[in-house]
C-alpha cells in the first residue's frame, strides 16, 4: 500500500467521481481506477459503491477513510519533523480575519527571512477559521479571542479598540435604530460584540447587511448606507479625512484581542515555530506602527 494510493482514495471519496480526481492530479482516468482497484484487492474488500452519478463509500470504505486521514497527517508531520530547524521549508497555510490591520508587518518580516517557505493566506470569520484549524485544513489562524475548541492553543498578538462608525457626528440611540448594520457573516467576533451591545441597549437594527470585505463596508459607511463596528486602527485615516465619524463604546464591548491559534497536539514544526517567533518579535513594532 502506497501513500499516494491513500491520497487518491481520499480524493475520490471527497469528489465522488474518478474523472474529477484524474483532472486534479493530471492523471488519466484509468490510472485512478487501477489504483483504487489495487487498494481494494490488497484489503480484499470493495471500498466504493459504483453508480451512474459517481462513487460513494461502502461501510468498509468509511472505516479506511478515517484511518487514511490519520496516516497521511502523521506522514506530513514526519516530513516536517526532520526539517532543518534553522532553515524551515515547505508549505505554511495561515488563515486570518479580514480586519487584522497590522498583519502585513508580521507576514513581510517572515517571508523576507524565510524565503524557502511557501506561505498561503486565507481569509474568513473567526468561527470558520477555528474550524479549519481544528480539522487540520490550516496550520494556524489570526482570529478574535473567544472560547476556543479544547484542542487549540492561542498566542496573543495585540489588543484592538473597536469603534462604531457612521457618517453622522451626532449619532443617537434613536437614530441608530433606523440605521442598517453593515457587517461580515455570522461567526465574526466584531459582529458578535456589537450585537451584544445592541441587545443590552434594546436596539433592533432596521436591517443587517452582510459584506465580504472590510473595504466595501468602510466605503458603504462613508456613503451613508449604515453603521459598522471595526478596529479603530483600520479607520483612523478615514476619520482624519472626515469621511466617517467614530463613536466609542464601553470597554466591555470595544476592547478585543487578536490571537494566533494552532492545534495543541500537533508537532511544532520549524516552519510554524519560526512563524510564532516572528509574531512575538513583531509585537512591539505592531503596537507602535
């Protein structure tokens, strides 16, 4: 049994068809089919139910899928464990919430120092990124501090102050009730904070509008579309240019920490270890930037 066979098996289980997997690996379909048949022959059991719409796992196939995921994860850890501690290499997949304004300082420092690391960045909301790290789909993520899954460990990066932003100087509670709330999707830590404040103030937003990027939210607020709750550091330039107005809320709602999370039970590779070191060394620069 070869590791590649298990990798192909997992991909077929995920995609459901040989043709899609052949395209993914740039193989001919017969190659994928023969590898699956070889695996079934070695294990002396069918792993897939074949039908017109594709392939689905048999009960035995589901058992193998669970084991193969563990085997390939351990294989990946084994490869990373023997890396040169001083010269990390390989892939590093990091997630981040959209609003980590000072993230470029950390990333640029790391990339310039460790040129052999292939770093990829993915954006999302805290809840989804946490799930991706728990499920080994990301090596780590910058998220809003909260009650995390027990398998995760967090490293504090910096503290932010969130501000309510609008295009009005005299924003009252009564006016706020008629303003749409512009935010990211469910699972965003900033959104949850403002929703808690709204609830405590007995405010029901006139409308909730979800956006995919911070830039779109800020431009929409500046055009008078509604209000939002974002890090002050991300909008100080707009406030100075009088494009928006910032309104402070009590510390209970506005003080928030950005942390870097990773799985606590995985081997601390040199690639991720050096990344955490970079975060620690960059803290002072981030705070004074």
